[in-house]
C-alpha cells in the first residue's frame, strides 16, 4: 500500500483531511466508481491514495470547530 507523505500532499494538509478524503473516495470506488488513475492496486484505499497523489482528486482543507 502506498504511504503518503507531506512531500506528496503538501505541508499544510492535515492528516484528518487526508483520512476523510481517502475514506469518501474509497467508498465511491467500492460502490462502482471508475478509478481516475491506471494502477495495479486492487484495494480501494490504495487506489484513492494514488488518485490523490497524482492530483486527480480535488479537495479542500477541513476546518475543525472547537466545542
């Protein structure tokens, strides 16, 4: 499985945002969405990470709200 780093995702991307984006995209793949990258990976999480690494998925930073 691909292990993303701050070099790939940028210094300002939180791990929380990464987890949320990957989880949402992996669910879409499981439900039948076509992969946006050519990859040998079969795991939906790995595919989603690869899509993010290649810049095929657009996302914005999630803002945390303190309670």
